[in-house]
C-alpha cells in the first residue's frame, strides 16, 4: 500500500462525493481547503450544477476527466455503489471520510487494486503531511483512524 504522503503528493484531481454548496457541511470545508492547496476538485452531487466554481456531476461515471482520489462524504450504505464506480473508472484511491466507513466496500476496492483509506479525514492527513517530515513513514491502510 502506498504511503499517505505519496498518495497526496501524486494526486491532482479529487472527486468529492456528497459535496454541496452548503458551507456549513464538512465536505465543503474540506473541499475548499483542498482546492486552496492546489488540487482540482470535482463535485459529485446530482442536486448541484456547480460548487466552488467547478462543474458538478451526478456520479463518478459522468465525469469526463481523470480522477486520482474519490473522497466520500456519504452514508455508509451509499458507499458500495460509489466504490463500484471508482473501480470502473480505474481511480487510484478511494478515501472514506469519518462517518462514511464501509469495510465491505473497502475490501472490494482493495481486491480491485485500489488504495483505500477508511475513517481518516483527508484534510487532516494533508495538513499532517505538510507539517510532519516523517509523514512518509505512515502507510495507508483500511484500518487506520
């Protein structure tokens, strides 16, 4: 499994599933931070047309460009379908934010060769990687918190 630092360093485009224009929601805060940090954000939400100045798409299969990380802000029962779409898209990483954990879907993604992070906040991990010179020693796996 790749280190978190390597995953974050190599990624350019992050699809944020469940991102809306509601600025009070964690998905908005995290996506806004990631965008400010230089990542291209792709909102995935069938109820939005644009978020953070980016075109929103109803699902991963509708996105025309490459996706490096799928960052999931949905209920655990919605995660298996999102994971199936990520596998179909050959996405490198599925990231299940706290509250979106679905270990069966994580196992499915790992079996398909994707890196999977479960129950960790992408923003927090990015901030740690930026400030911790030893961050490269942390391995991504599906059991870390």
